[in-house]
C-alpha cells in the first residue's frame, strides 16, 4: 500500500493552478519555481520510503 | 572556416577534452573486459552488468541530452514559465520508472531479450506487433540523434568554427569507437560528460546571478522583458494550465519507451539497481531546473541572441573568460556524444533482433548478431549526419516532435502485458495504429504543433496530442481485447 504514495508527486505537480503564483518567494525565487524544485528531493524521499517497504516485502 | 569570433583558449580547452573522451571511447572495449565482445549482450548491453553508479551516470548522461541543455533554456527564453514543464516531467518520470522498469528488466533478463520489441514478441507471439514496436522505436529515435547533432553544431559554431567539417569529423570519431567498444564507450564517457556538466552548471548558477545582481534581479529582468514583449511571462496564463500538465505527463510516460533510455535500463544488473536509480537520478532534474533558468539570465545579462538556440553559448561567452566558455562548450558537445551513441546502439539492437533475426537469418549466432549490430550502428549514424547536412533543421525538429507522439503509442504494448493478461495482440496493434495515424493526422493539420484544442460545451481544452492519441489507443486496445477475449485464445 506504500506504493500509493508514488501518486503524490503527480498530484503535487500536475494540479497547476495551485502553484502558479509568485508569492511567497524564497531566496528571490518566485513560488512557481521553488515549489517545483522542492518536489525534486521530496519525490526522491517518497520513492526511497517506498523502496524500503519493497525490500521488507522481499525479505523471507 | 575560421570566423572572427574564434577564441584560442576556448578552442584549446575544447580540443583537449574532446581528445580525452575519444581516447576513452576506444579504450572502453577493455573496460570491465568480458571474455568476448562478439556477443550482442556484450556489445549492445555491456554484458547486463552495470551497477548503481554506472547506471546513474549512463542513464543520466543519455536522458538529459546536449539538446536539452540548449533547447530548454531557449524555450524558457522564448516563452517563460511554460518552458519549465520539463521540470515536473523529469520529476514524475521516476515514480513511473520505479513502478514499471524493474519488472520489465526482470522479464528481459530472464528471457534474454535485448529490445522492447523482443519483450513484446515473447509476450504476445505476434510478429506484426513486434515489428510495429521496433519500427516506431527506430522512427522516433532517428530524429533524436539528428537533434544531438544540432546541439553539437550550435556549440562548434559558438567556438568560431564555421562549415560542416568539424561536425563530420566529430561524428565519424564517435561512429568508430561505438563500432569497436559498443555500449561500454558511452558508459565510460558518461562519467566525464556528467561531471563536466555538473561543474559548468553549478559554476554558472552560482556566478552568473552574482554578476547580475541576484536571482531576484534575474526574475525581475525576465518579467519586465515578457511584459514589454506582450507574450510569455514568469507565471503561466490560465489557458496554459492544461497544456503544461498534459505535456509533462505525456512526456514522462514516453520518456523510458525510447531506445536510449530502455537500453540503459536493460544494461543494468538488477531490478534493485533500477529502483535505486529512480531515487538517485532526480539529482539531474535539479540540474535541469537550474539550466532552464539560464533562459532568464539572458534577459538580466542583456544579451541579444540571433536565434533562441544561441542563448546558452552566447551567455557563457559574454560572462566568462574564454577558457571556461570552451570548457562549457566541450561539456555540451560531449553531452551530445553519449546519447547519440546509445541511441544508435539501441536502433542497431532493434534492427538486428527484430528485422535481421526475425526475417533475414533466424539462425544467426550471437557473434553474427554483434557483427550485424556494429554495421547497423554505422549506417544509423551516417544517416543522421546526412539528414542534418542535407535537410533543413526544421525537418529534424518536426520529426522529433512527432517522434514523441509515436513512441508514446508503444506504451500499452510494452507495459500493459507486465501487469495483466487481458490485452490481445490484434487489439493492441489496432490501438497502436489509431494512436500513430490519428495523432500524426491531428498534429499535421494543426501545423505540426504539439497541442490541440478540443471544445466541449463551449469550453476550450488544449491538451498534448500525444496523450490524446494514447487515450484513443488504450480505448481501442481495451474494447478490442474485450471483444476478442471470448473468442481468442491466450498465447
């Protein structure tokens, strides 16, 4: 069931109106840009968490 | 052939790095030396032995191509926020890879399959469906190779060398070491390419904003320029929401159907290698997001590129000393060699397994397969070179656009069979045909644009045509399979 977490990046990145704004900005980056860039490590982390689960399932 | 923009330090650094990777390309045949290279598994898949790090460099090196480094900032420079769809695209592609590719790898490894079409033939026993998948793969990848050449052409010109001889020379060198070393050559060169690109981009995104007054100033300059132009912007217009999302999703589904990406997947040594890479490869996506910002930095730097593709070379030449500009151009040119080599190897594997072995000589030995593939890789590269030399550049760009649409139509045939036995070969073939021809027709009548506008109840919805064609493809395949399901027998 952990695998369902892999759907989160799709929701977070394909629901465009949610992040199509400039404020709040961060380090000079408008929201549109830092929000999407933030999804890179976030998505990696989610995938890693799912992978840990897969390894447990594979164990005897 | 030497223009007045010729810069000796830049040229010297460029030539030195190019010579380094050429030497590596030829030596690669002795790297992780197998008992023989005269076997398609060795020449075409590097012995299916690449672990996490080699796969990371190889797939990173051939998925994020030289053309990406030129074209993404060019699109961002031209249209603003819309050009950033490459970012969500290259994030959501990895959950897809994580979910699908380890299983596909396992099937390929167990069955000794080298290509996607091999997998499809083994699953459905249909020569027609196999040929459809193989043909689509080659047709979609050829223009992609040509695009890498365009990327090289842009940087060679930026070094102040005119004429076609430098491009021809670079490509022939590539063709010879791919011939002798197979997939080991791009795998080894990918280490150099990726490290160079990381250095270039990290230096660029740290130094350029310092020179231009910080990121805030960069975004302000871009915003002001778009407002003055009256087109584009640093956020999307509401009418761009659906195009942005559908292009990202469609591209992500298509990305690992291509020959070069699949070859990288099949060459890895285990399913877990692929899972770990789905976690680690997004590092390149971060890089891509930063590269895209070069399009905005062009506005802050006040440069006036002749064409959008000149944004990146011109930016480096304006803001950096010659030797570093040469370093950056070498990184991009070497960045073109890795994907071009893997693409031509992928196409040769397809030709060998799904045309030569299937129709010409079914009794071919593994050594014979390797020989056919080596020769095919020469033809593929020379073909791409001729296209660039004798056809207008726009031709390659248009074909590349259609190629994305086409390769996406192989998704159901290749992937659905892993998860369910519901689908039947004739239905999948019909769906493929509807997707390919329907999608191409819509793209053609829209003037070769990736987006199509549909009207429902007076509301306009603009979506990526590839995704639209995929929906029709899946519907036909599902309905057809349901009808055949009661009559047809499962292979």
